[in-house]
């Protein structure tokens, strides 16, 4: 397994952990209003993340573009990290996003994801 795929799997599992931690708040909101914009976004992100991780683990060729799409979600986290942790946090998130995207664009990933 190329390092870019391994880094993506860690990233995907971190997203799933974040969704799992925030799910209690989303369910509490659903008790008052059945459909909320936050609930829709969380459920769409959950479905997309699970589907992408599943396709990556199956080594399908389509997983590369799906994984790159999910990796771009790290880019909006840069200004959020700047607001939460200052310039150092923003630089760390930007470096992680750069590594993740470069790792997924490596030729070894294309070779590894070879199933039709």
C-alpha cells in the first residue's frame, strides 16, 4: 500500500471519528426539528466518506478521484485552524492537506488502485 493511500485512510477514519463525536448534537437538534441543514451535511459527509473508504479498500480505479474529492475538504480547514490555533495550526493543516493531495496524486497510487 502506498503511503498516500495509508495517509488517506487515516484521514478518512479521523473524519468518521469527528462525525461520530458530533452525532449526539445532530440527534439532539433532530428532536426539535426533523430536518436541519447541519444534519443533511453531516449525513452526506458520512455517506461519502464511508463509500470512498470502501472503494479505496477494494482497490477500485474510481477510488482515486473520489479520494481526491474527499481530500479537498482539508482545504477549508486551513482558515478554521487559523482562527482556532493561529498561524502555527494553519500551517500544520496546510502541510497535512498538501501531503495528502500529493500522496494521492503519486503514480504509485494509480498503480495500486488497479481494479476496474
